């Protein structure tokens, strides 16, 4: 996984680094609306000055752990 300036194009969990409106590094669960707008918890994400990495794959289930 590498940092990129390209905005995510599929839903999932992403690292987000930089930007003037957020902490230096955070993890967001992004949704992609039909118009291409990124959202997180229903809020539009308009951060164009961030670096993105992801989507972060879900962990595999360990047998016997739920």
C-alpha cells in the first residue's frame, strides 16, 4: 500500500494523511455516492489536499474466534 493524491474510487477503510482540516493521519470508513462524492458517517469529504492509502483489507477470521 502506498500514499497517493488520487481520491478513493471504491468504498472501504482508508488511511488519510495531511490536509488542513484533519489530524495529520486518520483512518476513515468511506462510502462513494453515485455522483462520485466521498462520504464518511454521512458527511461529504471534500479534502483535496490529502494523501490516501487503501482500501485497507478486512482481517481474516481466526477459527474459533467470533
